[in-house]
C-alpha cells in the first residue's frame, strides 16, 4: 500500500517571508530546529507568533505526524499530547500527515518512515541540486507496510526500549567523561 491510502498529506502553514517572533503570542510554530533526532518536539523552543490569517490555519493535533521534506535527512516526528496546551502550526518545510485509518498506529508510521527502506526511497526520489526536497506526490507514494496492530505495538515498544537504552548509554558516556575530567583536574592541582 502507499502512504496516500492511509493518510492525508498537507503542507505546513504558508508563511510569507521570515517568521516574526512575537513574545507571548498565542501561536507556536514548529520549525526543523525544534525537532530532534529522537523524534521529539521541543515545545518550549518553538517560536511564538501571530498568524496573518487564522482562517487558513490548520492547527496541529496530537497524533499528527510532521514530515521534514527539505534537507539531507527526511524524517518524521509524532506530535505528542503536549500540543493540547498550545495553538501550534507547522512551518512550511514540513508536511502534516493525518492518518485516515485505525489500522495503522501513528507511532508505527513515524517509526516506519524513519527506517532504512523509506529513507532509501526518499534519497532516491529527492529533487534539487543544492537543497534536496521531497515533493508531496513522492511522499504520498511512499510504500507502507502495516503489520497487524499487535505487531505494530510490539515494534513500537521495542523501538522505545532501544531509545531508552541509547539515552542511558549516552548518559553513562557523559558521566565517564566527567569523571575523567575531574580526575585530570584533581591531578593537576597536586
């Protein structure tokens, strides 16, 4: 099946020119700099602004998926429940994916879009000489594999466990580096 069979794809909010920061404004804008490799949105880092026209705004909801369509790495990020505290829109370099079927978990689709088969497809289909980008039709024609929901849940649990293990490993490495720096500092004082 194709992505267009299970989800709609819509471009982010069409800002004209630079996005102006307006402190304490009601709307937050999710930009690429606000998303991270571990597929998390850093809501506190999102720019606050006012939209020129609210009627065309399609505010983000929990379980929407943001797909980064520009740059060397195309990735998907799940919009989490924290969005319920904000009025938020996606910047124009994102596509907003909304599932149209209960047969695919949003977290599973994010995982699948970030895996090697899809990443290879995006690299092959990306266009542009300086900045690569993915057209909406290319995204909509992404091949999707959707196992039964029980298997999707198991895959997501495994992916979450692996992510936690990687976080713990990174913390252990930081702790080791800190220990070595402390020992070196202590030795230099004696």
